[in-house]
C-alpha cells in the first residue's frame, strides 16, 4: 500500500509549484505598493470565533468546518476563511487604537469540507487584504482596483468584476422583510423555505433553474438602499470608473458569509467550470462588534491563488515551456573530480548563478542525461585530465559547442553568459 | 469578551512580520540557486502516515499530534513535521521514477501540542529541503552548506553546527544492543527504563542532570560504525571542511524522530533559552520503505523561521528602525481633492512607488499625522486651490522643505527622489 493526500486536497509540485508561487507574488505586489503590511495568524482558531464571525446559519459554519478538540479539550477549527482571524488579531493586539485604517494582507491555506470538484478543494490557498477602521468609499475602491491590477499583471483578460451594495443596518431590515414576503409566495422545498426565515438573501444565490425561474420579479436591494448607502455606492462606482476598472452591476450578487454590509464584489472567470469566482470581498462594518470589539468599519477581499492559476491555464497563459531548474549543471568524472566539482558548483551559487551537479556516482552518460533534464543551458564537464590541467570543459547544451575554461575563471565566464 | 489566538500560538504583525518574511526568503534563496524546486503539501495528512513515518514510539506521535476525524470519519493529523508529507507526495506522484535525486523545498506551519515556552510554540514555521533518491555524501554536505549559507546571509555569527553519524541498518543494531546493555545497568526511573527497550538512543538526549551524570561512559555510535558508514561520514566531514563550513563533532547528537540514518546534524544558537536548535536534519534512507515505497535513500533538513528570527534578535541584528510602510503619503483637503488624490496615488503605485493616502475624511492635522506614522519620506498635499492650479505641494518630511509640482509631473519627479 502507499499513502495518498487526503481526499479533496492536493500537492503543488515543480514546475507548476514555481508558477503558483509567482501567481501569489503577483497578487500581493499591488498590496505592498499600497502600504498593506503582512499578517500571519495561526491555521486554527477558537471555534467560537468562526461561529460568531462567519455566522452559525451559513453552510460554512454548519456543514464545512474542520473542528476538533485539542488535548486540553479546547474546541479548535481550521480557518475556513481569513477575515475573522485578522479582525481577532487586530483587536487582540490593539492595532485598532493606532492610526486608521489598519491595512493588512495575508496568504495561506484555508479549509472547508466541501464536495470535491474542479477548482474546489478542501484546502485552498488565498491572498487576502483587509483595511480596517475607516468608512470611506475610496477604501472600497482602492481594494477593488488593487485586486484588478493583480489579475491584469498576470495577463488575465477574462476576469469580470461584479459589484453590488447590500445596504446597511438602516436599510437592510426593510429590504429583508420585502424579500421574505416575496419568497414566501413561491413554490419552494422545505429547506429553502427555512432559509427564507434565517437568511433570505442567500436564496437569491440558489443556482437551481427551478428556483431561478421564480426569482425574476424578486425585489432588489439596490431599489431599497437608504440615501447614505446609495451615495456611498455611487462614489465607489465613480472611483472605479475614473480608475479605468471595468465592472458590471449585479443586483443579485450576495455572498455566503453573514458579515457583509454595503459594497460587495466578486471577480469571476468563465474558465473554471461550475465555480466561477476567482476572488471576492466586501465591506463588513459590523464584524468587529460581533466579535466583542468596538465599531470598526472595514473592507476586504480574498483572491484564490489556485483558482487564479486555473484561470491562467484556461486563457492559455501557461503554455511556454517550463524554465530550467538551474542554469549550469556539473558533470564530474571520478572521485577527485566530484570533490572539485562540489566546490565549483558552490562557488557558482555564491556568485548568484543557479547550479546543480550529478550525484550518486553517475557515469558520463547518466550525468549528461541529468544535465539535459535539469534544463540547464550549460554543462561543466570535469575529468581527471581536466583536473590536472586546472580546467573544465564548458559545453553549451543548445549549440553543443564546447570550450575549455580555467577553473579559476569559470564563475566570471559564466556570469557573462547566463545574465 | 474578546477572542485570543489559541494557547501556544501567535500572530506575526507588522513591522516584525515583514522581517520574518525576509528571513524566510533568505533561508530559501540558497536552495533556489541549487536547483531545489518548491513543493506544497496539505497542512493535514492521513494520521497513519505520521505513525509510520515519524514512529509510534516518539513523543511527537504519542503525545504531541493534533489528530481529528473529518466528517466522513477519516483520521487526519496536522503535520508535526514536513519530511513524511514530502516523501508521501514524491511516491504518490511518481517523482522518484524520474531523474534522481529529486530536490524539493517547502515552507509552512507545523503543529505540535507541546508545553508553550520561549521559542517553542504549538505551531511553528519552517523552511525545509529534501534531496531524495541518492546515496552520496556530497548531497549531505550540500544541504548542510546551503543551510549554513542561509544563516550567514542573515548576518548570524553565533550559529554552531553539530554533526554526527547514526550508522545504518548494518551497524546500528550492534551499537543499539551495546547501548542497551550499558543503560540497563544505570539507576533510572521506570519510564526511562521502558525507553531503553523501545528507543535507547533517545535516552542519550535526556536533559536531566541526574541522567546526564550517569551517561559519561556510555558507548558512542561513532565507535561502532561499520567501514561503509565510517568512510561516508569522513567524506561528508571533509567536504564541509573544504567548503569552509565550521562544525563540531557531537557523538551524543541523536534526533527525536525514528527515521534518521547515517548523517545527523543540528544548527544550534545560544540565544534561544532552553530550546537551542534553530534547525537540523539528516539522512533517512529507510523512510520510503517504511511508507510502502521502494528504497529511496534521502537526506533533508528543516530550519525554524521563527527561531531564526529570535536568534537574530539575540544577536542584535534587528535593531535598526523599521522601514517606512510607504514612500509617499497623500494628504487631500476636500472631496474633489480626495478623488484626484485617489487617482494620483494609484498612478504612483503603477510607477512602482509605494504610496498611501489619508482615508475617512481626515482634516489636515489628522492626515499629516497619518503621513508621519506611515514612515513616508514625502507627503503630497492637495487643496482646492492646488487642484485649480493642476498642481500639488510636495513636502519632504525629513527636511520640511515644500515645493509645488504640476500634477502631471508628480510621478516623474518622485521617481528620481525615492529610488
């Protein structure tokens, strides 16, 4: 028997893993330039944090969390999303008592026990950003622009941005009541009828055609926004337009977590099968208070690193051949040559040239095969006779051209060739 | 009430978090230059993987694992170390049937339910490297050199390297028997006597003075190495010497995991309290077979990112003031100025200049305080009159010198000043 990764999880391996690291860096780069600082929180938290912060009625909390007791009986949960942890850290360490907004980014795995399918795994990798402690439409717009810039910097052209406003504690209750009244008149199954009473907005998100068909005339939150929410939303939209970031108003856009207020948005892509979101977020002005903190109006997003990679694949952006693992590969023949090659390769690395060599006592043929497979542009062949002459054979693996170079000059000669 | 990070865990927050990211990058850089490729495995694995791969008799497996069932009843465990997961991934994806050695690096959190103390947490962040599928002393030496280079590149001068050989399946049984015989004659408590029968090497690692006092005459594995292990170890030592990497022979060095054979090493630092290891590793030639795979002689290490940070702190390497969060900070006065500043700041970021601005409708005083706290070198002040003149006031926050710059030229002017 042999072991497998747990169901619904996966490994990133070279050369794909190198590209997914580059995807992560590209999504983070705009955040760094905008003064967002890095935060790393533990992979698990007190279970109660997510029950309160994400909402007991959500699928995430009721069906999808990995929850377990530690050896002292504390209930812990692998984080199903990043925002509740970040707000917890900000409150615990009193960051909210300093300059506002507090701008933070994070990157890491999150965990939901979902049905495994393409683009949906039980652990997934996100880059997230949160701006905490300011109610300012420019901050909502800033985050959306930074997300869009990240996708654009990867060459993605088919990411669509959907925006909506969910209103606030002043106008949402009336909308909620109007929506409930409408939904109660429809022909729905028992589970969905129960959802009407707990979280009617989520019914709008039901993907089943028989449900969608009945939702045509449903009241829309945009038609129920109070004046403050309306002008806030207009300002976000107008800053996006001024920034040249294309978006579509989606009056049906709601999100699966309970804490969103006002601005809500999603980045979607057509190449991901049934899961179209590559990222999303919104404003969550009430979350801090739900967690026992002071009022701390905030906005944030999370972008899926794995899904962004899949979107790039769908757009044919990953077609070029994988880059070489190293630039130079050492082929030593004999024990003394092996020892000298070890030092030579080490010297090249110190000079910033990536280099590997044949290990395990391989002969010329096996070692040259290793050179080919490494993707190196140059091989350094060192036999006993070369060693006596204090020189090495430098072979260009593209042209098969071979020249002798004194050992003492190899690093300098290669520096000119590999840059 | 408010929430706290779970006991024994911690958050990394700015500005320390930025430095710990830099520490991680510095430890990884030598690996990239040596052709190690990135691997990311799930945070949890089948529990049986660690029972078999780490060893049921170890403290890690018997006392320190976070183990829990998923919703389908599978027993999962948060990874307590990285090697077993990497070997599992290599076998599952058949990487071992290609070019050998397979060279991989990883970075991420690991989890052990230990007594919380300085430098020892229940989650910890490691950078790890594994070279799988070759039995070659040069590979052991390469990894040790790459680890030492990583520490040195951070300016650390007090990291000591301890090396030992634990023998192999040919010579270790005889040594084990000799050690058991010696230990059975000592005055030890019942738990320790039980350990003699299961894993006598671990008794050598017992830190209690009353135990250490009795171990003076214990047989040492170096005196029992077979000829093959002896010459292998000599070759590793001589390559380290030739590479200029200082080390100390430590004939008592054993490690807490069951899978090590031959080369064993630890990087230790005096500034970390009772936990002195900042990294360590060794050869694990039998691990693949323990996991149901073919023979795959391998060597690897893991370096503690959090502990390396603490070691740098102990050596006073983190004393300089934190760098600014951004280079430029925008101070808009009035609504129209705010909208224009939003676009200006966005333009600066696109030009590679890090920039932030005051959010939340702050007045001049509050906004200038934000500029100071951001650590920016320059403030851009934009009032209604400036806006009418299509210009902005550029203030050097170090010298308080202020000049007017046309809006269209701000990015160009700043590019010259912040590089």
